[in-house]
C-alpha cells in the first residue's frame, strides 16, 4: 500500500466536516475541530475554494459551504450506482458472516422481487432465486417495504385485495397485517416465521437511498432446524448492519 499524502488527507478531513451540522463552517471552526495550524487551514480552504469544492457564503464573511464541484462528484457517483450489483456484494459479505441465505428485494405493487441473493453453504438451506416474485405480506422483506409506505399509498396498494396465504402461518387478515406493519415500524426490523415457507424463518432491515427513502430491504433466511430466539436477535442485528452498509453505498448518511 502506498503512503498517504498528509495534505490530501487534511483536505478530505475538511470536506467531510461539511457533512455534519448545518453544512457551513468558518476557518476557526475547522482549526478547532481538526486541531490544525491556522495557516494550514487557511491555505487548504483557499485551495478548495479555488477549485470550487468550497464556496464562501455571501454576506457571511469567512464562512464556507460545499461548492458545485462536490455536487458534481456526488451526482456522477449516483449515476454509476447499480442497486442489484451493490446489493449482491453486500449480501455476499453478510452471508460470509452468518453462512445463511441472504436476499435483497424491492417492492413491485403488492409483491417483492428478489434482485440479489447469496446462498448458505449448509446442506440444508432455503431454495430460491434472484428474480423470484412473492406476495409482500408473506415475507420479511415485504413487510419491511410495506411498512415504509405512507398510509395513503399502503391503502391504495392493499385496499380491497385478498391476502393470499402461502402457508398456514401466512397473514390473511388486513387488520392483522396492519398490526404487524406497525410493529415493524416501531422495531425497525421485520420478521416472518414460516409464512412464505413452512420450514424457514427470516428477518429483514430497510435499505435507504441518499434521500432517506426506503428503496429495498435485506433479509437473512434460516431453516427452522437452525432457528432460535437468540439466533433471531443476532441475525436481526446483522441484517440491520448489512442494510446500513448497502444504504451507505447508495449515498445514505446514517
């Protein structure tokens, strides 16, 4: 690995300060927070402003905000994002940690579509495939995605529709589903126990984009022979971490 360049590191440290607070800083603010010499801070701010990474705020002498060049870089990064590809990479990392099947799914009307999947290496594991479509209310990813909808949109999608059962444990009553979704919102984690597959339970967490909107969900699926209450707690934490990592890849700030 090559040597880090101190001046570049300090310049990046300055830029990252603007991700916090109200997004404006003065030279004394930067000096105090990074514990750098005043002359060094002045030179770095002047350089960043000259390259349009920072701009001085009109009528606020000595205060800076991010400039257009920072926006252009962020926009180019966003253009190159591929949710399925990023999801596959994060799903692989999560699966390597827990050795269970990991999915990333999106919502389409009242169904979920799996856009990424990594299998467990266990002989006994969940059988599924990327591209598969399932009723959202029967899955942990689906519950997570439905719970993220505004009430009016949720009603528009589900109102008047029958809730099809996939197993004897599937939710089929609208009132029961609404109660389950309220619990998901409160916990920030969704779970389903043998509702889409009689031999499998799952936990899921939300994936957010740069605006904070839930755009997908990441789940971990486990055969009942390896499922315990303690295991559910552990996997819920891992799913939340994985979903958070994927959200960061999409530009979301935790």
